[in-house]
């Protein structure tokens, strides 16, 4: 169970269109754009699907300068053997080397609760790259410092090289990365625009899969509604790259769509969905969901920008697993 649920969770509120408009190798449909963006430089986007957590990592590059950013990297972790590996991150690095890219940024769209970030692995390989996250990560740090009694955890975001603010732009070669504050799934979620491309993290998923859960500490379906409306204001022909996908009964996993497809056909929240209807449905649905399997391990690593908890006297790092935690 991840941040979006499982395949059986693909349900919609009543009175919302169920027409599917996803893009995958098996199913593609184009809807004419209503409002178009013009004269925008397009980045090169490569996706890396992580099967174990249904996470998509992206390498986003300026074609002219070969400077790139990595969004939502993954560190492999086996909760049975309690061992980590770098298989997925190694694949990302191999692609970067093959294309002679220069990594400028390693960005997490939020503090993930269903997978461990690979940002430390990438930082070790590319020490000049900046590890970035949204400015409100400090709120999440404070919440989980209390829940998990993490006395060593600083709550000022200093584990990261840069905290990105709402509407802040950072250069990526001839392109710019613009942060958009999109809380709701968590209080620290950010989406990012690069050229004609939007990277949504867990704010919104493929049109036939809907939206992310909002029941984590500080999450809010009402706030998520506002955040998605903000994204709906982007040009209709923008490419949209989502953070997770679980496939459906009718298609395999997919992760690229367009803004107009989201606005017209998102299963949970489209341009015609009333706020009250969405908030009630999302809240009722979230009340039935289990926690992600790796939430405690993921949070403790991801709040530290991919660094393990400090080793104890025997040289081993430990994750804390609370009994009957109080959120």
C-alpha cells in the first residue's frame, strides 16, 4: 500500500466522468488543448520506474547545456532482510554518465512515506549537486520528531542544501525550474515546472487513477483541492509527469499525461468537481486505507536528506518502530 493506494482502490466519487485518457504504450488518446503555451523550451525527460514501490524517478535535462536535475530518486530497501542496495540509483547514474549530463540538483517533491530516497547516493556521486526539498519540510520534521521521539533530528531543514520556496525559480542551464507549493497530501509537497513539463510528485496521479491520500499528519483534502486547482491553471498542453502509478485492470503502469487530460478527466477531481464532493469522498476513502508498508523507515531516512540515523555505539544505524503510534 503506497501513497495512492492499490489497483483495487481506483474508484471515483459519484457524478464524475470515468472516461480514461491515459498515455501508455498500450493506450493513448489525444484531446485538443484549450489554452496553449508557446515559445517554451522543452527539457529532455527520462523516467525510471521502481517496481517495488511503484515510484517514478525522473532525470530532467536542458538539451543544450546538458545540465540536469534528478527528481524523486530511490534507495532500494528490503524490509525482510533489512538491507539496502543501490540497483535503481545505479541505473539512473548510468544513464547520466551515458548522456554526459551534469547533475545540478537532486530534488525530492516531498518527504516520501512509501520509499527511501536515493539522494545521498546521488550526492556522493555528484558532490557539487544541491539536494533540495520544499521549504515546509521543517513542519514535517517537527511532527515526526515528536511522533518518533527523534531527539537527534534537527527541525530547521539544514540537512538539505536548499529549501525551495513557492514560485521560486532556479536555473537549469538555459531552462528554469519553478517550484509550486502544492500541500494536501502532506504539508510540504511541491510540484515543479520545467519548460513545458510539470512534475507533480504525489499531488495528482494519472487521470484514471486520481489523487493522493491526505490522511498523513498535516494532510488535508480541502488543501489538496486548492493545490490541484492551482495546477489546473497551467497551460493545457503541458506534459504532466506523476510520482507513482499502480496500473489498472485495463492498462499497465504509465506516468505521463497532459494537463488538459487531468482537467477534463481526472477520476477524483476534474475541473467540474465541487469542493465539498471531493473533500467528503477523499476523506471517507482515506479513512479506509492502511499505512504504507515502509512509512517509518522512509520518514526517518527522508527527513535526513537520505542519511541514515546516527550509528549507535556498535556502529550500526537503527530505524525506530513505534508501538501504537499516535499521529
